[in-house]
């Protein structure tokens, strides 16, 4: 039996969804019999691989780097999962949408700092005018709300997908929980 290729990605978010993934504890061993983790911030792979079966995407799209990354990921993934409220709705990172990028950078790097008072730009991704949930840029196959979704919900989603079924998570999670 060949294993499914699983990737996890962290865009603009707090890493809470990845912490819930790690909270699978011993169930990770059960999953390891069925998956190969081919890309993740939890491991040291640098390039997103081709032909990934399932990708869990945490976080919203808020920079040009995020946008480029999610388009590559979608093109190389069979089943794309928006994991958590940031990926599904934009959530906390999208709170900056009420302000211009310039005003946010000014507030953070000029008004609320010590002696340097200048926003760093060199070598950093450019912020997009608005933070967006993943599905506004690429098609998403499965939406898993929660901030973060519980380990039980993540296990249910992965187990169902690995069995070739569409997960029914209606009773397993909700936004913000």
C-alpha cells in the first residue's frame, strides 16, 4: 500500500493550527502508517513538492509571498484544506483590512518604536492591500473552521480524506472554537 503525501503550510497566522496538529499525539503514529509528510514548517523541506495528495493550509494570504506560495501549492495539490479561521475567513490578520498598508506600517514602525523609526522593506515580502482567506485566491476542497480546530477535528478530517471520503465536520467544529 502506498502512502499518501501530506503537506502542511503556515501562511499569515499564529501557528495554533499546527499546534493542534501536533496535539494529535499518539494518533500521529497511526497517521504515519498512511502518510508521508513531504512539506511542513515542522520539517526542513525548502521547496513545495509536486503531486501532493493533501495539503493543510493554516493562515490567511497577506503578502505577495503568501499569494505566490498558495498558487504554487494549489497547482501541486490534489486536495487543499483551509485549516482554521484565518485560512477560512481571514480572521485576526484581516483586522488590518480597515487600514491602508502605509498607515499600518507607520503605526507599527514609526509611532510605536524606539530610535530607528523606519519600516524595514529590504528582503521582506510586500504586504497586499487586503488580507484574504485562501479561497479568494485559489479553489479550496475542504473548509475546517476553528481557532484553532481541535486535534480531534483535524484527525477526523485527515482520516476521512485518507479513506477517500469527504469529511462531514458539521458537528465537530465551529468558527472560533
